[in-house]
C-alpha cells in the first residue's frame, strides 16, 4: 500500500488530504480569515504558517510525514507543458516552479506557495513529489491556437485536473479508457472552462486565464472587442479598474452584485426578472461554448460532462441541458475532484501503471 499526501492551496484556503491507495483517510479545507492573512503577510511567513497547520492536522489524525510515500501537489502555470499526465518534480521543474515564488512579498495566490510548503514539510526526507495535469497543460491542435491576429495567441489555461478526472470517471463507467473516448467537459466554477477531449487530449478549450469563454460568477468572459477598446482608451478608467470590471466585478457580480448562484436562484424564485435574465444568459453562453467544442470534435461526442461547483445547481444544469442534449447525452458530476486526481496520478506512477513525465527546459 502507498500513502500519499495531497497539497492544494488557494489564495485564502489550505486544502490537504491523505490517501492510502485509492482510499481517502483524511481531508481538510482550512479557510483563512483576513486576520490570519494579515498576521502572516509575506510568502515565507505563509509557508511556515500553512505547513504548521498541515502538520498539526496530520498529528490530530495519528499521521506524520514519515508515513508518506509521495506528495501529490497542484501544479503552477508553465507555458511549455504540452503533455498531460503526472510529472516528477525534477530540478528543471523545481527551478521553473520557484520562479513565481517571492519569499519577501505577499503571495498573489496559494499556488506559488505549494512547492515551498512541500519542502518545509519534507525537510530532508527523500520522498518524491508529483504534479498531475498542471494548470498549464496545453494540448490544443495548432489551428486552435490562432486568434485572427498574429500579435495574440490563444493559450490553454483551464481546469485540466478536474476536467480529466471526471472524464476518466465517465470513461470507466462506460467500460472504456479515457484515451478511447471523445468528451466535451464543462467545468463550472469561479472560472468556467469547456474542453474538447479526444483520445486523451484536450484539443480545444477556452483560455479561462485570459478571460476567454462564458461569463462566470465574477468574470466577464469574452466581450466585444470594439467596446472593450473604447472603454480602455476612454480616459475614464485605469488599467486596474478595467481589469476589475473583467475579473472580480464581472459576470454575476457585475450584473447582480453577488457571485453566489444560490442567491441568484433565490432572487429568481422571488420574481426578480433581472436575475432570471442574467441566469438564462449565463446558461446560453455555456451552451454555446459546449456547441463549439462539439464542432471541434466533428460532432462525434460520447458524452457531454458538466462538473464543478455550479453543477450542483439543478436549475443551471437543466437550462444548459435543454440547449445541448441534441448533441450528446449529458452526464453531471458536480463538485471538484482535484485532491483525488492528484492522489491517483501519483499512485499510477508508484504502481508502475504510468511513466512519470520529466520536464525539460525548451532547447535544453
């Protein structure tokens, strides 16, 4: 049996889990208050603070770092990662990952802290660290990377970890391997990404990192170019103010002043017509993105899969399904399975069922 510690840090949360083979022994999700963050302002202080919380949590469950055969950690954005799978944390990947870690500055997100936290926990222990399906996996077809102007390239930042995890689940339920299937997977959360999966690769997907795709609880998504240019050059707004309109104060937040789908549905039930209009617009935009991915797969789609936190909303699932059910059967797997995916990715390598991928610097 193998015991694996999973680390998945957010900007104001610390998620961790311990798996023994496929079984989750313990799982935690600590939300950090503004006071907690203010008490540990720099990245270095955050690393020590979060590592201490994890060690305390392990001890409470009768576990320690000496029990671990491997760590599975969420990966950061590295543009040159063009293969999905499980990466071994070698020196090249370590060096590239630490490029966005600045010990004396406040962290911009939890992701740059994950590897330093792993090192803080391991100390001198010789335990392998694995990264499965990092955020930056970009498997798109070459023609899917062109935008219409050579000055702008479509990248592939999305939710590969959860998208591929649920795709594998659905393939297994069909008695097939993920690499034998064609799926459209829509991850519906704070960010919304919709990917065309064919034979184990995501051949096309909206770049959620750059605001491409449907609007979301807080993000504007794709907007008309001309109006955006006019907004930027109007002289009325700073770059930061425009950025906040697009990310943070866009989407549901911009129209309705809330990013909580449950609040939106409650307002609809009370007769709020504006909330209903925005809700229907969001469903339509998601459905149109799904339709685009069906086209990228030449219409040969084994399943359309809806996942992520918003997939808990039966009303949203129903609204999307009404648009897209003619394309393929719709399967709903609500929530996120990132911890499980990180653990199982490491487990496949430990068991010899998959070869670890070794990151190399381009031109090395």
